[in-house]
C-alpha cells in the first residue's frame, strides 16, 4: 500500500541505512540497478530516487519486469565505495 512513491522512499531509506552501517553514503554510490514491476512508474520512482543524491548521480540501469516478489513495485540494488 502507499503506491510507488512510498515504496521507493522505503527502499531508498533502507539502502541509506545499510550504507551507513558499512561506513558509506549515497555520495559514495557508484552504480544502481532498478527493477520496476511497471515501467509506467518510472517518472514517480525517478522523482523519489533523485532526491537521495546530491554530489553526483551514479551509473544506473533500469528495466521493467513481469512482476516482482511479494507484489513489490520496485527493487533497487546499489554498489558503493566503503572505507577510506
């Protein structure tokens, strides 16, 4: 429930918490892969996603799927630099 924007925010907040646990941040993300259950959700997802990056935007690949596990609308996987 809550639609794509709420789900995107939750996913990105979860990624941010995981980055912090490993001594990193969104500023150190170098690549993300985005899977959307419905490509029509791209503009709304992108609006939320862009709000998490301030210094640069990482390389990104996005694609539509035939559906995601447990009825999810979006999955995001990011790679980031950790340490010094």
